[in-house]
């Protein structure tokens, strides 16, 4: 049988990404940490930890880390069921990966129920929706929101629905930067507001509009959904924003939809363990329930749709017209 003390030490080393920090967290010496990791590796006849800076797990270490996290959740769930006073036990640590736009729009409804339950000590790791699945495969989280429709071996991907994005600007910016519509010369001259360098949504949108890639345009990077929206709202540039997030500013006339006949739909999936403990199963059920209520489930109207490729990249797009018109700007998405 695997030694529980060694397993916990291994997990803390990976979580802290340092032998020294793990020693502090466990209130033992660094030498004791090294001895436990060495003994665990010898018992399994494999290397579990890449001793670089920062510390990271090997492929075998990723498998073992998932096992330790599963063990923690199962033990916590059992204690909460067995004791007549569940609050006597500490909340169960859970880590999940969620894309920033979901955190800024529909996911707070999930957080409210999870946090108020007082059953879990929740860690939410924010990352781009095309990259969250890497955290799951490494064992750092028990589930993630991703654009990848296909799950890796040992995991399940459940479709949550689609987030709608539209291309917004202030009326003043639209009339100044796009007097003749969203043309190639105008796009090359006008600054765009993007989330970060991982964000391919804007590039994919422009490629769908013009039929070829455009990358030499001015970009502002604001790695926060709130900051990105504020950057567009202050007139610093134009950008793709979740329509639910931008709706109040559109209704007040502060923002206009540069392409009211087109939207960008991004399909989201919840990836989780195929064999998950009861508490993790309850978290999955909650996320799926809220997502089906808040996200777009059926694309009944034509639109510009961004489809997730098997590797999670948003590369495939198809065009159509949307019945959701939104506010019409002077820049009417003319591509002539």
C-alpha cells in the first residue's frame, strides 16, 4: 500500500512548487521532505518530481497527483457522511479551472452555492478556455471549463452551452475609426482590445470576416474581463466582449455593436474525472445545471460560430445571419 504521509508530502510539494515551501507548510525540515519523496519514488520505481524551478510533476507524478486529490475528496466526503455534526470537520479542498469570461458572467451563480455550502475550501484557477484542460491532465484541478469537445482518456467532457461574443466600440470610436465599416485598412489602423497573448478570438473573428488572417494590427492587452470591457467603454479601442456582460452599456447607448448581424459563439465544455467521488459529482451536477440555465444551448438562429477544434483551439468558423440584431452602428461590418 502507498504511504499516506509520503503521498501528502508529494502533493504539497507539487502544489507549493517548492521543497522549501512544502517543508514550511508541513512544519517539517526540507530534508524530511526530500526523504519522503525519495522513498515514494523508490517504492514505485519511477521519478515523480521534476526538480526544476518551479517544481513540476512527471507524467507518472500527474497520475499520482490525481490519485491523491481523489483520495482527499473521498475521505472528506466519507467523514461528512459519518459524523452527526459535519461542521466539526474542515471543508474539503477542491480546485477547479474556469475561464475568466465565465467568471465574469455566469459562473458566480455556481460559486455562490459552493461557497455558502461551507463544505469545500475552493480554489478557482483562472486561465484561457483553450488552456484549462492542461491543468486537469496534470492533476492540479478536479475539473475545468474548456473549448475542447473531446476529453482525454479517463475524463469526460460535458457540453455546457455557448457564450455569445459581439464586437463592440463606443459610438464616437466607431464613427471615427470605422466611418465606412469594418474594412481592412480601418482594422489595420484601429487599436483592438484583447485579453492576453493567448487570446485568439479576435484573430479568428477577423479571419472569418475577410477570409484571410490579419495579425499586424495595434493591440491592447488587458488580462481581465472587467478591464477589457472598460478599455472598450472608455474609447481606447474596439473588441469582442460577452454580450451578457456588455448588455447594460449597449442598452444605455455607451457601446454599439459594430457587426449587429454577426456574433461569435464559443462552445464550452466541463471536463472532469470519469470516476469521480460523490462530492466532485455534486460539483459537476451543479455546474452543468447552472450552465444549461445561463448559456445558449441551441443555435436556432444563424450566426458566426466559432467551433472548438479537437485540441481546444478556436479555429473553425462558419457564417450566417443572427436574429439578435443589437444596436446598429454607423460601422455596419462592411467588408468591401
